[in-house]
């Protein structure tokens, strides 16, 4: 079975998913929609797809699944419309910025028995997946501490900051999902601190650009997260998991993995410049997993409940910063 896709949103992440769909032998991009007509036309022409509006794509008989890459405030409505139309749904994170709206959306997904996958692509990165594989194989014993370093090469523009929901809902949300993926237990408490160290304009918009967090499970397992909107040396993405019998880690990746040794010392090429190149393999594997879920009827993962859990952790982090204290997840959900 070839899964026929409709793509809603032809911006930066829409282009990434269009490329992944085109590279999958069991998938075909049928139509593209975007509020900016030239963007939809250019992406559709690149992959031999048609240009339609979102409503037409959702209603179409020649489309099996939709990929939602539109602004966040449209996600929940589009998920519900697609679910009621019998479409399988892949949606970029977050489902919405409000927990109650996410819960209402997931009720519709449950009632319609729709397939929903949420775009936490880092689970599919081969390096991070190998870390999880080492944990599952028992190679480091019981997980005790997880350390996640996630730093962007530069801050997004002000127009993006205004609608992003803030650093915890927009950026750290990926790390919250990775923490859940690696800890093996649900997070019980969150303590977060945040500052504006990169760009004062971000602070004026009510957001932060630098954050540190400690997540703790009921049994005491810990996850430390370090975030920054500035890494002058490239896209910094590292994880380490410490266990009772050892540790496993995934280092930063480079477009070319070489090391040059001369009399002046050792040098290596720079890191990837951002997520579009760093996570190319992850995006392809993510779409492949979604295609498998659609064709086999098996549950898609990460699913809607994973999206809800990550957003709840973001809400806990915001409350922790605002009130200067550790926040229990029972206060949020």
C-alpha cells in the first residue's frame, strides 16, 4: 500500500517532511496547502503534487494521511477535522499551547479512532535511538541520571517568539519528550530556572533564551536539561545516561566526521548548523514509522498522549520559574 499524503504548511518544517515523504517508497505527496500561495506552488512543483486548500485536502478521497506543519494555533482544529474525515494524522509539536485544548482534541481523536502521531523526531535519530537500545539491553544497568544538552546556534526572530509559546513549549518540549523516552519512568517534579542572556528583545517579549532544569521521577531518577538560544560553535545536541553499571552517551554530530592532526594540534569540522541537517535521518525514520502505523493499523508513537505529557512538563517549568520552586506534576495534570 502506498500512503497518499496531503501536506498542510509549506514552510521550513513542511519542506523537511515533503523531502522525507518523497524519499519513502511507500509514500507519495499528492497535495500541498499553504496560506502563502507561492510557497505551496513551489513545493508542489518540486515534488509533482497539486496545490489545494487545507479543507480540500482533508476532504479528499485520494489522500490517506495529512502532515500538519501549520502555525501552532491551527493544529488542534486541523487534527479534529482530519480525524472526523477519516484521515491518519501526523502533527508537528505542540498540539496546542493550552493543556485543556489538547485534552479536548485528544478526545476527538479517541472517539474517531484516528491514527495520530506527534512530531518528536529526536526519538528516531539513530544515535539517540542507539542510546535507548543500550538501556533496553541492560548494558548500563538501571537508569539513574540523564543529561540533555540542547542549544540552538541562534535565536529565532521576534515574530516567531511572539507566537511560539515560549522556550519551554517550543524548544525544551523536545527535551521533555527525550527525558521521558530515556528515564523509563514518568517525571514527578520539575524545577526550572531561566534567564535572558542572549537577546534583551526576547525578554521584552516575555520569554527566556537560557534555561536549566531538573526533572525527578517518583523513585528519584533525575534528568538535567541545559538549553540556550545561542551556541556560537553550531547546533549543540548531546545526551548522556548514567546507570548502575555504566553510562552511555551520544556526542554531537558533524556533516563530516574527521579529525586532522598537525603540529598545531587536533582539529575537527564544525557541527551541523541547525536541525534541518542534523536530524535528516531522524525525519526520514519518523515518516517511515508513521507510514508503517498507517499501513498496519498499529498505534503510532509518539502519539497524542506523549504530546500532552511533554506540554504538561513545559507548563510545570513555567510555573517553577514564575514561583521559584519545585513543581509537582500532580499540580498540572
